[in-house]
C-alpha cells in the first residue's frame, strides 16, 4: 500500500499542467481567431512560420483559432471542476491533438528551416508531455484517493 502521507501535491501538479494548456490555447486561439492575418504573417513574435507553409486562408486560420479556444474552454472547465474524468479527458485530448501537429512540423522541417522547426515542434512536444503528465498524475491521484477512502472506511465503521 502506498504511503499516502508522503504523496506529492498532485492537485497542484494537475492544475499547473492545465494552466499551461489554458495559456497556450489562449495565446494561439485569440491570435488565430481575432487577428488571422497577423497570425499568418507574424506569429510567433514576428517569425511568420505560416507563410512558409502555404497560401493564407482566413477561414482556415479562424477555424483553427476557434478550435483552440474551444479546447481552452474545456480545459478551463476541467481545471475548475478538477474531477478525474474531466481532467484526464481534456489532458489526453490535448496530447492527441498536439501529437500529429508536432509530427507534421518535424516531417516538414524544410518548409520553415531546422532552426524554426525546433520551437515549433518543441512547443508541441511540451504540450504532448504536459497533457500526458496531467492525465497520469490525475489518474494516480484518483487511485490514491480511492485507496485512502477504502482504508478509512473500516476504521470509521468500527468507531460507530
């Protein structure tokens, strides 16, 4: 049986993972949805990564921004509720969404160059890892909470 008194502050770790995902989603989503031309020409910090990957599409850019903001709202909801189902579901969804995006940038590194691919794919790699860590830590917290509850139940029953 795990030593529950020495367990790290799992809810804090989970909230930090969710906070990262929320901030990332807000930065990308707001820029792409509300400033699509800027997002295409200048994002991130003047790098203009999208210009090297094909012609501008306001519709596609705004749709991607709306999708990021939709995921951000769901992530915020998971952070507010902190229920295992919400947290694990959104963390895995974020990782699943970021993984093929990361693979695309790695596979097409020649479009933007090796130097620009590192922050593009690197940020997405961090998103995949953060999503998986959030889901894993949430699952461990759920299991340990259930073990503690089950261990406390017989003691409470003998007191009554």
